């Protein structure tokens, strides 16, 4: 068993070939964090705990005769507040007498193969998982907590979650319930977070830890594009390939917090979970409350090793459904081609032209329902607009399928416009405080998904649309953050449950759709990439990465996203130029070379493409069909960061057997008077010989000497003067990109 309990030393050792996670039971029944890192041999008394005592003898301690035994300096697994530990705490409950003090102590444990689902929430799964359950009890409040630990046989990953159970006859209020807490013995780390905004999601930020609390969070109701539910801690000298890094994330799509606190003794406490701001949960006798599941990765192979572990976990142990490990269909989406201005004829022209170019899926985006000619109206009225589609959505779906394409549809089920039949009939279904005017976002309100009647209504209505149109794919959008929080269906003392109940309602709706339409491929979306999180990957195995489809912009967005999310999860499309978000023009090759590293598609009108671009698109799609499985499921390796000099970016994918690799190289702006760059590749087999179109290299050469970039681009530029020695043949102009296919001979 990869989890052992030593009765004598009262230590649990959770391990596989990569990592060890060791926790112990302290003499007051608290659980101590002893070690998380590279695998250690199992030995009795493996971690002798020598506390580093603080200078003060007056530290608060639970045992009067042992003044040095103090939570102030202990490394604790699920710390409370109020008995001597003054760092941020992992949980807090309020009891019927108004006390907020808890003190749980260890009771028992259970180790078993496999892993249970978390009711109503996403959870990792797999045949190769072993679970440790630690049972803790608080005598005074008569509350139980269970700490869950899960280890996967072949990944450097631990996942954790917590269950609260009220056993006493008085209810409690949980006011804070983080999913995990990890105390590390030192603070020599830099903290990486993925931050941004609409159009520039998940930019990498890295700064050294310092004494005090560093936090990213969301209070927007969804995970948000401002901060992703992810942090990594890395050593100063850790790079892509070497050095230690921890990655932490959450299978959760709602308000979160992710924090690191360095204390006066240079210990670091890291934790993640539901954002305690605007949260509380009333727990009655016999009821359970489950936290979301958290993912903890340890890598001693740099950030690359951390990302690969997360990618593998996401692909194999979080994503579900028909497309879990299958190349995703090449799609054409009509949004940027038509916006709201379309009819059946126009759509079918686009679909048939897309089919000619090789597309496999046609997606009808926003604007097909109600009277939605702009974004001020009709959300909630999921009835086909017969002015645009006089024969109904079913007929359009059939015609698209008759062309030999799959059919996909856009929905935004969580929203309602003031101008809609739904709002007129059920104004109280939109989130809002009684007697207060609601705030708008994109002219719309958010439906109260904490109310099961709303979920039922939307499920029934949209199910009819899915049945009628026989959808193969659904783009589930969400275009504003939550505000004016209040639900008339909750009593006053439960209003702070709203945010979490909203997410539970949202997951419930997703699960019902998945059960009813098990073969549909779902793609999540929230004004681009505002809801990109591991929780959603359980329901929708791909997410629209950003509304910003400019190739240059996408380098940073996709590079940052790849820190945690696998390539296959990133919806990435080639759009028209000048680009609609940033008005930049790049070549169709540049845009496609970026977009192919993702769930690939096009977001433009193929009927108006030049013959040259049409030819290019058909070649790109043919190429993608040949290598799509490798692009989407190969091992993704970052080579050059676009965050470093804003100009160069390179990455590659390698097949599992290392026989095929594709290297992508991008140079945003050209520079005069340069020589060809060499780039050292990674992840190849040093003993293989790899052929490009015209050359053969040893795998060892490619990884140690490097690959000469722009190797296959030796033609003299058309407009350069060959007789002018100041003209430089290495310069390919701005927005240069190349894809190099390497095949083992
Ligand atoms: C925002 C999405 O990110 C876009 O791709 C598009 O679907 C629009 N919404 C439609 O309103």
C-alpha cells in the first residue's frame, strides 16, 4: 500500500516512486505536517521532530507542564485559530453560544484503495488511487472532521479535501473551510500566480515570498480572469527543467482564496479553498459539508515537471466523457464571422465552405434565440429566433450534419436579460437584493442558481433545444461576474451560503446535461477565459482560453495557461485580420501555428478568404488532422518564455514513444543583423536520429547542441535586394513562426 501507518511513531507515510508526504499525530491529538517532497525511504521514526523554538517562553501552549509544545511553531495540517497559532487558520466554526474556538483531535484513520466522489462537486478519480481518511473530533462543539488524502500511483501528486459533520444536537456555522493547508519548513521560495483580465488572461507573475500573507483570490462568483485558482512555489534557481517547485490548485469554479504566509521563524504556510469572504454554512445535526478538492504537486524537475504532472492529472483523472483522450474536432465558429447578423443561408454557406476546407464541426454562437440581434436582449428565452432560422434550430442542425459536419451550439444558461420573457415572468429568479436596483453587466443579470426551480427550468428548456438540434458540441458561456448577492429562497442567516450554493447549482446543471447528453463535447467559456479551472475540466474538457485571438497575444496567454492546464483543454482559434480585439495583422500561418497547440479551430468567415488563405487553411487542417493527437496529448514542453523578452517564444510537443516531436518557434518583431538562433530541445530520446524535411540530427545533438531555428527558411526574401550586402537573408519580417516536425528514423 502506498500509505503506511507506523503505530509506534504514530506517523503516516503517503508515498509513491516520486513523492513522500508524511504526517504525524502530536501528543495533543493535532496532526502535524512532517514532510512533503521527493520520495523518502520508509523508516521507523523517519522524521524526528525537533521544534525550532521561538525566543519566547510565553508562547501559548495546550499543556501547562510542557511550555515548549506550542502551536505557534508547529507545522500543522489543518490548523485552527484561537489556541496559540496566530497564522491564518484553515477553518473556523461558530457555535450556538457564539464561540468561534475549535480544537479537533485525532480519533482514528482508514486507508483504502480507490476514492469516493465528493457529493455535488468535481473530484479526481482513477483506478490507481489510494486514500487515507483521518477522523478528528471536537468534543466541545460535537463536530467531526475528516481529512482526506489521496495519492496516485504514478504522479507526484497528493489531493486533499475535508468533510465536516455535525454530530452534536446544536447546529454550527462554518465560517471558514479551506481545502488544505501545508506548512513548509522554510520560506526560500518565489510565488507564481496567474493573473490578468479579459483579453490577457493567466499572465505569469513571480515574486519572492516575504514575511506576512500573500494572497490571490476571487470574490466575483467564478474563478475569474483576474486570478486563477493556482499558485506555485519555486526555489529561486528553479527553472523549467531543474529544481524544486510545488504547484497547488483547486477543483472549484467559485470564489477561492490561495494564500502563502511567511512567519517570524521563516516557515511558510500555504493554503487554498473557498474564499471565506462572504461565506458561511449552517450545519445542522447529522449534516455534512464537503470542501472542494485541492491538488498538491511536488516536482524536482522544475516547472516543466510540475506542469506535466498537472496536465496528466487533468487529462487522465479529471476530464471525463467521449473526448477524454480523443483528438477534438476541428471547428469553425461563426461568432467573429457574423456576430449577431446571420440567417440560415449565411450560416450554411459558412458551414459548407468550412467543410470544403476540412472542418469537422460547425458551431453556431450567440444570437440564434429570442430576438437577439444585439446583446441587450433575450438571454433566458431559449427558443429559436424564427426570423433568422425560419425552419428551426433542428432543421439547421440537420442541414449542417448533412454537409458531413458535427453541429455545435452556444448557450449562456446562467443569464437573463431584463428584456426577456423569462425576466418578465420570473423577475425574482435574477440575483438581486429586494428593494434595491440590480447592477448590470453586459446588459444582463445572473440567474439565481442557488434556487433548484431555476435549475429545473433551464435544464428542461435547454434540453429541448439540444434534443431538437441533436447537438454534438456545446459552448457554455458566462459573460458577467456576480453582484448584488441575495436569494429570496434562503433565510437571512443562510445568505452567506449563496456563492457556494450557486456553484453547486451550476455543477448540478452541468451534471444533468452530461447524464442526459453523454456524447456531447462541452466547452466552457466566460467572456473568453474567465472560468478556466480544474473544477470545470470535470464537466467540460476544454475551455475558451481568451476572446483575444491575436496570435501574438495568444503566445503569452497559452504559455501562462500551460503552467497548469493541458494543451488539449485550451480552445484556440485562428481568427481574421486585422484582429478584432487588438487590430493587429499577422499571417495566417502565424495564427495557425499558435492555435494548433490547443483545441484547434477557426473563428472567421471562410467564404471571404482569399484563395491563398483558403489553400493555407486547408493545408493547416490536413496537417492538424495528421498530428492533432500529438499536438493535444503529447508531452508539452516550454522552451522559451514570451514573458522574458516579449519577443521570442518557443515550445514543443513530444509523443509518448518519443518518435515524433513538433517544435514551434515564434519571433514577434524582426531585428536587423542577426544570426540564426539555436534552441536546445528537450524530452527527445538521445539515441534516436530525428529527421526534419531535409536534415537528420541526433536526439543527443538536438538536446545538447540545439536545433538551428529557421533552418528550412533559406530562401532570400522576395523584396530584398540580393546585390545589396546590407540586406539580410536571416530576417523574415515581423510575426515570424515555424513548426518543425521531427521524426525518429
Ligand atoms: C463571449 C465569448 O467569449 C465569445 O467567444 C462569444 O461567444 C460571445 N461571448 C458571444 O456573446
